[in-house]
C-alpha cells in the first residue's frame, strides 16, 4: 500500500470516528462541510428519505444508527429473503444491518464489517439496546474480510467502496466470501467526468466519497474480470438531489452520480 493510500485510510478513519464521538451526522460522505450544523437528526432523515428509505424505516427504533452518510438504500434492491446470511461492507453504526436483520428474520443473520472501532462499538451498543440477536459486528477492513469462503448469500454496502484505494481487491474479497449464486446489492458513487485539479488534490474530497469514485467502465471491467454475471449499474433517480451539496464552488453533478450496483457470483 502506498503512502497516499495510507493517508487516505487514516483520513477516512478519522472522519468517521468523529461522526460517532461527536454524535454528529453529516461528517462523512459528501458532508464534511456540514459538521456542526443545527438539527442534525432531522437533516439525516431528510437526506435518507432521498435515498429510498421508507418513512417506517426512518422512524424505526434503529433510526439513531442513521447518520445520513450514504448515497442510497442497498436494501431497496437486495430482495432479501428469510434465512439468508447478509454482509454489510462498511456498516458504520449499523442502520442498514438492522433493517436487513428484520428482513432475514430469526433464521437469518447479518454481519457488519467496518474499519472504524468507534463505529463498531456504537453498532454493538445499538444491537444490545434494541435486543437484536441475529446481527454481528466485526472490526476489519473490506479489502481483507475476516470471513470464510462461500459463507454469505448477499453483500450490501452503502457509499463505502468508493473510499477504498483498492477497489478490485474489495470486489475480489466479496466474490470469495459469497456463496455460489450469491449477489451484490450496492449503492455507491460513480465518476462521470475527470475532476478539476483543485478538487482532486483535496484529501477531504476523497474522504467525502467524491474523488475516490471510478468511472462506470472501470467498475464494469473489474466486475467482468472477476466473472460476476448479471451486472447492472444504474444511476439513481434522485442522484442530483443527493450529491448536489457535496463540494462547494462547482456543479458536482457534472462529475459524480449515485448509482445502484447489482451482480451475481
């Protein structure tokens, strides 16, 4: 791993630790400039509503795990079934994990992996508080998943893979842990055009889920090389509303968009 990659990981980990320790939303994906704004809980709900979460999900007992940091709702495309084992890459405080846990039921299980210790601690506390037994939260990196081969049915992720400097490794690990016929249901950021130099050079824009994004053709190439099938990469309907304030001073909608990514092993 290069020095730049290490700096990126340290920056991302620092930002997401601050989200939890300062109990603020909007300090992660696309929202570093929002830290400290008033009525953070309402802002997180407003953002999440644009990402295809239902009002029921946003008013659930798990709402406190929602920091408004994603760019979509992977659960909306995952088609989860009772009894399935689900893995969330970059689970944060566990919002998507808890929603998935309700869908897979007592016979299913949802595992959340995150490299930020404070997020994992918060997620475990949320699980204990809400008495959710069919979840597990593991401190680890999505480039080196601490799971066995062929052990999960579905992988979900919400605006996290763009933060990794080693995206092919992430998808390679995803394929390794998926069972045959297992599927990806991911919400993430896709690059539409090359960024201005000033935007590209600002490390805050990487940790805010902007400049770490790759173009659709590169992502498609990675997934095809890894022999995923039934690949779909679709621009999210409300993408412009989600990302419009992520970088000040430019029309960021020209450069990135939120997409749903699905594929099968």
